[in-house]
C-alpha cells in the first residue's frame, strides 16, 4: 500500500532526522564532525533491548538509554574534541571520534554478540494498530513518530526560547565573542554533546522497537547515512536536518515500493554530493547559513 | 619618467557588487608605463577590492581592465600573474611553513608555469644567486633558512615584496606595505621601493601615510565609497577640498 | 604467513601514499577506498572475463581510476575543507553502493576467480612509488605544491595553475590506489564491495594522519605500524579492536600532528624542522 509505505517512510525519516540533528548541533557549535555519533545511536538500541529484557517498562528504558548515551556523548567530547578546539583540527577530531566509535562497536559486539538481539515487546503492543480510511497503521510506529516529533519540537523550542538555547546560538555564532560575554563555552559544548547523544540514543531504541531487534551494524549504515542527510538539509541547520530526514525517509520508502530499493543508498550519497556542489548551505537552510546555525 | 602613449593598465567603468553592496562604482583610470601611482582613500573606499578585481581574485560585475591594450577582465588570477601583474597582500600571506629562501624561489616563473616539465628539463636549477641577491636587497639574507612564519612583522612585509618581485613582474601592486611600521622601518621600505623601481614598468602603492605616499608617488588616485574622486600630482591632490573632506576628514592622520 | 604481512603492509603503504599524493596539493581525500575498489573490480573483470594479463590489467584499472578521480575531483574541488571531506566520503560510499547493485560483478556477494599477484608485485611498486616521492620531495614541483597547500589564493596570484595541480594530484592518487587495489584483489582472490567504502577510506587517512602529513615517511610509518600493530597484539587477541581504537585515540591526543610531523625544505639543505599544522 502506497499510503502505508509513505507513513513507514515518515517514521523512518523522523529517526534519520533525530540522528541528523545530533550531527548538525555539533557541527553548528564546533564546525566539526562527530564520527562516533552513529555508534552511540547503535548502542542506544542495545541498552534499550537489555533494559526491557530486565523488566523495565518502555518509558523507563527510553530514559535509561538517553542517560547512558548522553553520558557517553560527554565522554566523546572530552576525549575527541576538547583538545582539538582549533579550526585546523577538524580532521583530528573527526578521526579521533571515529576511533572512539570503533571502540564502542567492539565493546557492544563483545557484550551482546555480533548477531542482532530481539526485543521482547508485549504481544498486545506489537499487534495494536489503528485503522484510518481503510489503511492500517501500527500503533508502535505512530508512537515512535509522535515522540520523535515531540522531542524535536522541544529541542527547537529550547534552542529558540531558553537562555541555554541562547548560549548555544551564541557559541555557534562565535565561540570567542560568546566567551567574552561570559558564556562558559566548554559547558555549552558539553550540553550540545549531551543533547545530541541522548537524541541518538532515543533513535536507537526506537529503531530496535520498530524492527524488533537491536543490531550492531546500524551505526555504520543508518548512522553514516544520517550524516549525508545532515549535509543535504544544510550543515549546522536544525530545520534542514529535520526536513532532510523526513524527505529521505519518504523517498527511500517510495524507492523500495517501486523496486529501486537497491539504488536507495547510492541515491542518498549522490544526492548529498549534488547538494554540496550546487548549494553548499543545504536544501532547506535559511538565507544565511551563519544565521541558521543551531 | 616619461609616460609612453599606451597605458600599461587601463581600468574603465569598473563595477563590483557584493550581494547588492556596491564596492566599486564606475572606477576608471590609467596606469602609465614607468609611473609610481599612489592609491589612497579612507578605509572601505574600495582600494583593496580594486586590487583584488584587477589581480583576478574577484570577478568584476561590469567594466573592463586592459593590459597593454588587450582585455584581461575575465582572466583567472594565475594567468594575470603570468602576464606580469604581481601583488602583495594587506594582511601578510606568506607560505609560513616554508623557509624564507623557498618563499622567493617558488616564485620563479620558469618553473611554476610548467610545474611538471620542471622535473625533467635539462639544466634546470634554482637561480640561487638571484634569490639571494633579492634577499640581500630586502635585508633578509641572514634569515634565508628561517621559516617564514617565524619572521617579525617588518621582515614579513619585506619578504612579501621580495616574493612578489621574484616572479619578475611588470606591474606590482603593493597593498599597504607600510601598515604598522615605525618611522625608521618606513624609510627603509621607501628605499627598498625606490631601488626596485627601475626594474618594473609600473608600481601601484596603496598607503595611508601621507608623507610616505607623497614622497614616493608621481601621481595619486583618490578613492572614496567605491569611486575615484580625484587624480593628479600629490601636491595638487592634497589641496583639493573634496580630498581633504573625504580622506583627511575621516582618517586620523598618522603624522 | 609472512607473505600475508608483506602484502598487507605494502598495499596499505601504497594506499597511504595515494592519500598523501592528493594531500600534496592540500585536499584530504576520503574517497581512496572507492578508488581502490575501482582498481580491484576493473582489473578483476579484465583478468577473469577477458583474460588480460595481470600487470596490464592493473595499469588499465589505474587508468580508469585516474580518469574517474579527475572526473569527480573537477566538480568536487569547488568545495573546501569539511565540505570537500564530506564530498569525498560520499564518493567512497557511492562507489561501494554502486558496486553492490551491479550484478555483473556479483553485487553484494562479491567477485572471485582472479589470482596471480604476489607480494613482490607490491614490494616493487612500493619501491617505485617511494623513489618517485623521494625525488619529488627534493624538487621544485614539491615546492610549488607546498605553496598551493599553504595558501592557494596566493599561489594562484603568483601564476600557479592551482586547479590543474590539484586535479593532477587527484588523478595520480587515484591511479596508485587503484593499482594497489588490483594487486590486492589478485592476491586475496575474492573481493566484496563492503571491504572498500567509507571504513577503508577512513583507515587509509588514519595511516597518513597518525604517521604525519608533511613528508612521505609519515604515511609509510603510519601504514606499517597500523597494519602490524594488531598482529603484535595477538596476546590481546580478544580485545584487539578495542585496544586498536584506544591506541588511535591516545596517539591523536599525544601526537596530534603525527609521529613524524616535520617537513623537509626543498633547498637541498635537509634541515629537519618541526612543523605545526
């Protein structure tokens, strides 16, 4: 069913958007890429699966995941970004965070094995669905979509309206002048890593619930694809990451529906290259990329 | 110096816009063979933009630049350099991780125009004598093996000039070479510029210091808000009330 | 066993040099895993399906990658810094994804049937490329490239055709990566698209960054250590990837400019000086 595929695409797209917003937040304040981000997202799935297996309710599992992944994000910032603050060091921090991701991946595979681990969901939850105009929508998927949208809206509001958000925007504009205004730049950067990683963790659990298992290769497949989506939407632009995620999710679902599934990955990367060449500020970025950052 | 009939460089109605902001507004003037032309104006008058357009770093929005009668408006930066148009940069831009000597040697046109052939050409060798002579004349020979990034401010300015000269240019734009220099350093710089003058067809000097520019220039072009507001001999130009208002009125005079 | 080490180290040195060659003109390429894949697949198709001799196939594959490298670099070089890095990441990812969808070369299952490469092919190539880079490091071309890498705007304003040099470096780097990939494929006997892609590309860049980006020895040392270090960790076999990852993190913290960060001046006086990034 086409409508069902589109809804599936939107659900998947909202997860892409969550991960991509993490990349874009970090890029916004530091002008650097966090290559450990995909593996933190992957880890989220496993923490979620294990929490549920140990008897945690789904909301509790989500909370646990966001705490653990957020903490790990702080560690990534400390190990791979704190010392490499200068502009020239963007390669060093990218490679260092990449190596950090390798460690996370290996430790996950040590702890949970290399095979996917199934999540134990109550039967009632799994089959529950809504019928609308003759189309069935899974309740689980719709909840994932709903929570993802709420989280992103909350993030958007927090950055647009709160004083912490103002600090983040100030650091994104210029760390030097932000520190002149008495903003603790390091604290702001930590906050950004915390937020980005917690959101990635949520996306990890949501994916595990949606597909029914946690898998160790999603960090490198979906996690990296979200990086491309971030660039498509506009590097450092939250709204761009959101719209880019939904767009790619839907396009991908349509590609599978019409039998081009094999080409979806190639398509995303070629699309990213095209966007970076023709409109480096991204498809959805506001007029000035500097203004639109974080 | 007697100017020949054909100008070395002719700038006609040059216009440059940055996102609707007009940086150059119908600039026209000639640079005659043999002259040392002073280009002055308050900050933001468009002097550096003009040099950037003429040296091919920015494209012109409208207007033409011709060199010895041929249109060079659309040529890329490296081809302009090969024609003999050289420049220095207002904010010093040396190759900081290369040695002083390398900064000069790299400018050798015989090699940088044919980078791959330079590998196999018979008898190809660095013209060390010429490079060292050049360094001698800007008083940097002692520093020949120092990294350019470690030079003091005045030394770095002089090395920029030496590097620009090492390519054997016909026309040289010096973009505020005396900025931040003290009186003694400025006099040394003036001596350096004079000593190189015969080797070049023309020099354009952008400078704020009225004494220095009056002393060195044959002729002045005054810019304000992207337009040329006066040209002529230094004495006449500084007597022009429009210049006094636009330039001296806004800028604090250093001396 | 020792043959495997020689082969792996040699291939990785060549790949590291292929990144170093592109870096000579100031661009950091994460596309070299893709160039290597093109080399491996093109040469494999030539030898297996058309019976072309290995060396010729490797050179032809190198030629294809050379053209591909220039073809993708021409538009890609419109971007700078992290944007260029992302574009090259995209190239590596697209090459892999494309190979996975081409049934003619086995798609996701991989491609086999080639053979005939020995470690000596690779050792010979390491010697040739190393000698060429050593000669280059003492030449005027190196000096011109250094100028481009330091400040391309100034280099252009001196008369250097920056784009031409950058394209040449991309082409040459792609060529070396592809020839290395050809020998690799004909030694390992079986290739799959997921061996290349982004992961391989990042590893290659790591060799160069950890070794040092300002001279040819850095890439050589970085690739050698990073290839053999996991073997030396046999005692830790179970923890190898974790220890390896931590080793990289620590090395970057301790020596962010690489193990051998110096640049050798091109004026013959081989005074070695520490160079900051």
